[in-house]
């Protein structure tokens, strides 16, 4: 993952150079589509949905400076481009993912809605919250001991914060997570065991 961070830093530099050379700041695409078309995607392995959310997005989000928050708006940046530069493919197409942007207390929050999850710990939503000078990814996924759970991840482990109700929308997801203190240092825990619940099998 350290190599991935280095690649992401290089992409930021290239993005900054593009803006300095006349590309508008409103164009959040980090590199041109021509770079993607030059690579044979069939030769690149596809990672699991679990890996993509909990070991890629959640780990890379803290490396994204608040000044580059626009990277979350164009799905191609983190769903296609950066994985490709690191030798793997996302399990999702760019069209599979929808993104909505919200403002709370003067800060921008980005919520990605993913396709309906089927397996243990696959995420339905990933919300990117500003935290200190960077971002933090908070996922709502199918749980092991509860139907839906909140989690964050770092390079070493995945951290769960108990049960949460399934959000009705991206806005609902954001509001639920804010109520659970997702913008603070410690996310408020919920119920960690749901009587009678049987989790689906994992796919990782």
C-alpha cells in the first residue's frame, strides 16, 4: 500500500501541473482518458469488493489532502485510474457508482453509493468525511453479527462500530453517520450482536 500512496502522490503532482498549464480547476479528472486507453485492462486482475472498499479506498482516503477533495467527485479518479496505475482493477465500473456531495458546517462530504452488496462485509455506501487536514472513509456494509455495520479501515486492520440501520439514500447515510460522530475522533458504537441474524458468506 505504500507504493499505492506514492503513485497517488505522483498523480496529484500531475494534476497540479495540468491546472497550472491552463486546465480549469473544475475539471477534476486527474489524467486524460488517453492514458487509460493505452493499457490492456484485460491483463490487469480485478480485486474483490471487500478489498476495494476496506483495503484500498479506506486506506488511501487519509492520504488525500483536503485541498484535493474534488478527487471524490469524478468516480474515474479513484475507481479506474489509481487502481490501474497500481496494477489492479476495481470490481465496479464507473457507471456502477453514484456520488453525491453535501456540505456540513462548511465542510464538504462525499458519499458513494455502490451496487447492492451480496456478501459479508461488502459495502453499500462509503462516505468520505474531512478529518483534520485530510479525509476519512466510513463504510456501511453487511455485518457479521448485525445486518448492517459501520466501519473504518487502516493498513493494519478493519474497525467496526456496531449496528446501523440501512440508509434510504446517500443523504440519509451522511446524516446517520454524522449522528454517530463520523466527523469526530471517535465514532459512537452501536449494537454489536443482533439476535437471530445469520450473515451471508464472504467473497474474499
